[in-house]
C-alpha cells in the first residue's frame, strides 16, 4: 500500500488525528502478523481411536508358557555345565546368545 505525504497530512487533520493513529496501529499489527507463524493444527485422531488402548483387532502378547520345574532345572543345569553350546531351552522364549567375548 502506497501512502504519500498528502495522505498522511489528510489523516492527521481529520478526526483530531485519530484516523492516523488507527492507521499506524493497523500497520504495526499487519507487520507482526506477517512475522509470526500460525501454530500448527494437530490432526484429529483416526476414527474409533481410544487413547491408551490396544488397536482394534489386536491384543497384548501371551505370557511365556508354564513349564514343569523339572524342565527348568534341566535347562539351567545344561546352561551351567555347557561352555560352547548355547542352545535355547524348551521354554520357547529363550534365544541363543550372540557370539561375544563373554561367551567364548
């Protein structure tokens, strides 16, 4: 917007200078609005979303299967006596260890 000196002179003389002050306030507000970025709008949650719940059609994983104490004792004995053979036990949740310096 181009404002020449004659426009400023006319705004100052009209309405006791209130028009000029209002014009200048609007110019400042427009400049601030160009500087600040609007806050991003958070997208709405998907339909049927329940915070903190498992998604529909899913469930938490099952606990490890219960094994008789004799199997646990046998697996523990095999682990303690073996130095090289790191095979998983029968519980189904054990995995073989990595070949690291600690296992060799």
